C-alpha cells in the first residue's frame, strides 16, 4: 500500500484525496486536493464551475495529532466570484470557514472544554489559551439548532455570574426539554426584551408560564412581550429570602455581643451561622448541638429560625394551593409582628408576589432546574479559570447545558 493511500484511509477527511506526505522534525505534512470540480462559497454555499484564480499561498489546517507528531493538512485552493460575497476562497468540506483547524480537531477541543480546564487543553492539544475560546465559539455557532426556540411553552429566566465585578449572563431554560435554549450578556429587562424579540410575536403567544425570581426586570419584560403567560415565582428564591432575613438577624445579634465586649461569646455565635441556615436533616453532630443550644436560649435569633423553617415548610410536598395560601397568610401576619426589620420587609415582599408564588405551586413550576443549570454553569466557568469574553463563556454554556450533543472524533466516524 502506498503512503498516500494509507494516509487517505487514516485521516478520513471528507471530500479530498491525499496527494503527498512529507515528514519533518516533529511534524507530518499531508498534501491534499479536493475531489469536486465545482467551487463552493464558504458563506452561502453558492457553487460555480468558473474559477477566478488560484491562491498564491498554501492553506494550512491543524489536524489530530499522529502520536506525538503534529499533523498539518495543506492544500492549494482556488478562488471564485460569489454574487453576494465577492471574491472568496472556496469552501473545504473538512474545516469551517476561516478556521485554522479541521472539524475533527475542533470537535475534540470543544468536547474537552466541556469536561476539563483550558490549561489542560492547551497543553494536551498544543494550542493557545485564547484559541480554545474561539474554537468553542465556532463549534457552538455551527452546531446550535436554529429551531431550538420552537415549541417553548414553559420557560425559566434567570441570571448567572460568569466573571467578577458583577458581570452576568441571562439564561433562558426550557422546562420541558430541561436545557438552556438562549443566552446573552447582561441581566436586565433590555436583555429579556432581546430574547422575546428573537422569539417573535407568534412564538411569544405560545408561552403559557414563565418562572422568575423576584427581580422587577424580567417580570416587566415578560408582561410586556407575553402578557398571557403566567408569572411563577419559584419557591427556591422565596425560601432563600427567609435564609437571608435570618442571617441579617444573626449578624445584628453578633454585633450586639461584640459591642458589649464579650468577644468569646461573639466568636462562638459567629461559628453558628451554618447551624442556623442549613436544613435540620443536613446538620453535622456538632452543628445540631449548637442549634439546640441556640433554640434553648431563646431570643430573637431563635424566633427568626422558627420563621425561616416555617417559610421553608410552606413548600413541602403534598400541600395544596389552598393550604399554601392559608399558611402564607399566617406567616406574613407573624413576620409583620415579629419586630425584626428583615422579616417585616420579607412579609411585604411575599404579599407583593403572592399571586406568582401561588401560581408556581398550582402549576408545579419552579426555577429549581434553572438554578441547577446555573450551578453547572458556575462550575464550568470556574473550572476554565476565566473567560476573556462573554460570548466564549456563553458558547461553552450552550455546549454543556444547551441542545448540543458533542462527541469525540472517533465516535463521529463510527458510521
């Protein structure tokens, strides 16, 4: 078997034949020619038989390594005149437009990016840090389903931090498909308006329910663009507000102990934070003892803990909407009379969003899935040790949590 034939079978590059193979120190260079005669525009797939000219330089793509050897694919490409894009270099079937890597190489990098950090990828694949982000963006743009926004009925909108200094991404999740279908940089009503504008009036009219947090921005945009949709305030954020109110009471009491000069008591009380905020069933033995002592001592911290647990108990399984409605009234009444400012404010907030809270219970819709996806997003952005652009971070989010199923190159060539 000739070397060119062996490499043609080995590389499995679509639409080309191997013309020659050269071996250089640490690198294998494979020269290929396209099998087709027609020239294809890489932007709009316009094809023609007429050639404008031949590029004076070789086109080079990085392919999957051959053992410890770098492997480069080279070809002398032609140029054509496209009615829409002018004079362009012809498209090749084994690489994306304006990419210096083959599709197989980019699929490998993108698949690794969803499972490990960028530093590992740069060392294993011998590419630059920023190149990883650009490859992820290209793969996401080409593999993302353009029809993913069809058939949206129950969605969740939430923001997630992707970098320090309060830099956020707005993510839209489909509750039925259990995946993120849209995202953009920022966290405001304007960003949500962009989603609804891309969705269009017809598809906006199909949305029946939207789960949100208690921020005003997303709710305002939803009521303006999809007025028929039921706004559901998920139980996760309601219970979280109860924990925040309790933590405020705890901090105030800790500051009181410090002002009295009892530093040892203040220090012991500070260590009790997680004993108060965690679920009782998740406490360690030491935290359970601490919580028992705090509740036995009484005072406003103990009362705040009881209110926090009462609020969390509102969303226990098996309660009907009428049960939750009655329990909400009792909680708001008790919190308003607690003489603790944080719980008085919490009671006002719950009364303001009462209809949305009850709607979430009635429809069984929460942002729990969205929050779970957000935790996954935080994990992958932290694991990658930071991104230099929101678009690169968003592309990785869509590859990991969106409607894209990535496969390593050897699985792509099984069939």
